[in-house]
C-alpha cells in the first residue's frame, strides 16, 4: 500500500473559514474569504495583528474548527487503498496539541491515532504523497506533493493541484488504477521472459 | 548533512528512573532499577497496574523527568555535524504533549523546535539514523536503527547498540569519519578517471 500524508489546517480542517467567522464576530468586522486571494489573513488585516494571532493561543478555537467538506467520506474511502497519515505542523502552535488530537479522534475516528504526526518541518515525513496547502512544506517534502487549494495559494503553479476532496479522490483513484496497470504490465513482461527461458531450454 | 532522529523516553529523558522514584515515593515501595532487566515496570509490578499507569496521565510527571546523562553535551556537539530531530511516540500518551514540548525547550534549547516530532509509529520518519530504546520502533523505521540501552532491551541482539551518550558520540563521530573517507576515495577515483581521459586525449 502506498502512503499518503495529509495536512490538517486548510486541508481537512477548514481553519480559515472558522478563523474569519470568529474574528468577524469578535471584532465586528465584515471580512470576506474572497478578499484573501493570494494573501494571508494577517496580510489582509495587518493593523489588527494581535487580534488575528490571539486565536492561535486558544484551545477552544482549534477544538471547534469546521471539517473540510467531503474530507471524511473521501479519507474513509482512500484508507481502504492507501495508508493514511495526518501530518500537521503543530509545533508552530503549541496551544493546539491537545485540541488537534481530540478533534482528529472526534471527526476521523476511523483513522489509527498512531498515524497522527505533529511536526514542524515536513522534510521529516516519509510517505509517497503529501497533500498540503503550504508550498513551503511541499518543497521540503521528498515524495510527490499535491497542492490543496486554499485562498493564499491560488497563484501557485508548480504542483499538481486539487481544488477539493472530490478532486483529490478522483486523482488518487486514478493513480491507484495506473499503479495497478503498471504492475500488471510488469507481471506480463516477467511471464514472457519465463516462457522464453522455458522454450529455449 | 546526514539526519539523526532521536527518541525521548529512555534516550534523552531518563523516564524510567523518574518513574521508579515517583512510584517508590508515592506507594512506599523499594523497587530497584536492577530488578527491571529484560522486563517493563508493569511486568515487575503487575498487581499495581493502575498506580504505575497513573503517571502517564500527569503533565507534572513528564515535565519533571530527569535528563539522560551526557545527552545535552553530546547532542550539542553532534548537531554541528548532523541534522538532529527529536521523534517521540507521544500519541501513546496525549497528556504528555505540552509537557514534552516545554521540557525540550528547557533542556535542549539549542535545537530548533521545528525539528520536534510527536508521532505514533516511527515508520513515518525519514532520517538516516534512529536512536531508540524500543525494538518495535527500530523495526518499523526504514533507515539504520541504533538501539539505546534500557533495562528492558538488554537481551536484544539484532541492532547496533550504544550503552550511553558517550558511546553514541563515539559511534556517530566514527561514522562521520568513515563517510568523509568514502567521499575522499570517490573524489580520488573521479580525478583518476579525468586524468586518464586527458592523457588518452
């Protein structure tokens, strides 16, 4: 089985939507997701940096983030064909450790918690694929990177891109099909060589 | 630079000594480390399982574990020649996340926290070496495993063994020397080939 490493924030956790909603509610702003194309929330509101960053200190924020649409059903299906690991750069936000762990147990209870990884730099991850919204992490990773669309990365062109989990499913199922075909062709090739040896003998 | 992944408990954190001390103090027992050869603490005191396991729920326990002798000076020195990552199976003990992170910041402040990894199964770790006391994790790991002696593993014979951090330093410095020699020999070989081509020409 090939192995897929999957990021949390902006990939299976809809962190930005939750962040904008909480910020708008608490600071009476009307920021829209559509204003964040190619930039971060901090770049959109540099004058309220401490307000924006305050949520990274709050366990209740990480515990209550929305689940990314279709991520549960697709990961459940993919986990029948691939080894699934959740790999999140939690070292950047130490307040999130416990909340992220509990959030995963609640929303992805079909995954083995021994496959959860809290790291910093993802060059340490050994997997065939990494699905991430962060180009810096995809660059550090040694396998094939798959860019999961998030507002800040819409202008990136260097990676295979999936816009949502339905596209991710299609890509990984096609990949599976392609891998199977390759294996079958290799088997046929080996069988032919065996036959040739037998006939020669 | 080659990369070394290093386990925490029983490798840079003297968890067993601290565990036995706290248990003896709290439960008026006189268990000695020398009684734990080839077995775990739970196997030595199966009748008080809940007492033994209660410490895994306590943040103050993980925050106050002793540092393994010589681990700080040796890791500081090795970090000049190798990339050092701390890779701990923290998913087995979720209460330990924050305490382990703070413990690392306190005792190994010369390491980059982006190189801390909390995982379950260490097959996910991409590194050249893994120093661990747990044979199960060394088996899962894809690079070269180095067994760090702990009472429970004294009868294991399948891995390169280091008994303490001074031995670990000697092993890794010898390895470094060997890698350098190999590179020099390869360079000489390439130079000879170049000269031969020039002379032929």
